[in-house]
């Protein structure tokens, strides 16, 4: 599956104090993109104003391109790198394209809309930044996702986007990029058939089989895949003691006492060992009212998935 980088336009809001620093920033950005391309990312999605970006006072990107004091290979790489603009052009998944272009769905950083990160999040790919602020010297950026679901309810949640502003960040994500390229699934049936390969630290109840196999909506399919990967990674890192849900990127919570009492039968799900367990812990999938219920009773290194579907009512 082809993946692309996405440029974080917020990293260009800070001007370099001088031309020398601007050159250094661009050199590091080019090294980062070269490393990403070496990991298999095919090109970069950019904003319409990328090519008129100003790096320092009286030093726009156009001047950098013609600056003889800049390494020619760096300038040539940027000219020859496959770019796509606007950000949402040629997104094959129509549901993702709609979400990316939906003004009612906002991804923000410290209250500022982040269009590049929004595209990165929904395409599940790498965001690339100029290392212009200490904020960008991180391999993962936390943002706030705000959207209105199909029932008109305002949903706010914290999300993470894989990120790089230097070569080492890309190398840190090399295995993730490779796995992301290899794990694109066409539908729920393929997801179910490859569950052991993709999620080695998860166990699935028999009940989940039909729920996963029936997934056809690409938007919800990617949501399910994303949440399962998060749980699989969490399970792999769970060595001893109680599971720390704070290490899960998505918010997970138990059912309320009233819901446990009302829906105990539906939440009491038979597992592969023949035992029935209460699947109170759940992750919400938005937009919509989908839930993924899981159980940690098997102990470290194994999480059981018991239910994936519309909120139990």
C-alpha cells in the first residue's frame, strides 16, 4: 500500500532568525524527507501555499531554491520529489476524502487548526515538519479532534499523529511504516483471515468473527484496524501488573454500574477457553456510536476482543 508524507504547515509559522538558520532548517527537512522516502513513502502532500513559504526575512522558499550556497542535491531533491496539492487531492477512499474536507471535523494543536495533521491522521501516515520550534522535535504529536457525530453530538478526543522533523524520528518509525504498508486490508473478511498475522497479542471471541467479517464501510474498517493495532501494541508492552490504560492512545473506559446491570447478559461473552467474561472496558469509535469491547482477565501479554459494533442498547 503506497503511503505519502504530509507537510505540517504550522511548522512554517516561525521565521528563522537569519538566512543561515533557514538553510539549516531546510537541510534537516530534506534529510528527513530523504529518510522517509528511503522507508518507502512515495511523495509528500502539501498545502497550496507551500511554494510561497517564507523561511526568514527576505528569504522565501523560491530564493532558497536558487541559493548557490545551498547544496545542489538538496534543491534538486525538493524539485523532483512527487508532491500533491491540495492536501485532499487523489485520496482514493471517498469516505476519508469527505472527512478530510469536512469543516465540521477539526484537528487542532493548542487551539490552532492543523490541516496537515488532520490529513496525516485520517490517512494514517507520517507528518513532516520543519524543526523550527522545540515543539516539533518529537516523533509523536498529540492533538485534539473535535467533530459532530451522526446524532449531532459534539465529540472531543485526544489523538496522536506519527511525526518527524529529523532523520532519527523517521528511523524510529521505520518498523511502523513497513507494517503500515503491509497491513492495508480491503475488507472485513480479509481483516478476520489475517487477524493472527496482524494482531499476535490479541485473542478474539467467536462472537467477533461475524462482526469483523461484515465490515464493508472503509471509514469504519480503518477505525477498527487502528484501534486493534493500538490494543495489540499495548498488549505487547504489558509485562506484569495491571494494564495501564493511560498508555493507550485512544480513551478506554469501563461501563457504568447502571449499564453493567442493564446489559449484563450482552456484555457476558464466551471466550475461546469456554469461559464467559464481562467485557466492560470499551473504546469509542467516531463518528457514530460504535464500540470495541475488550477484557484483560487473561493477564499480561494477552487482551481479548469480545465485541465490535454499534453501542449495545
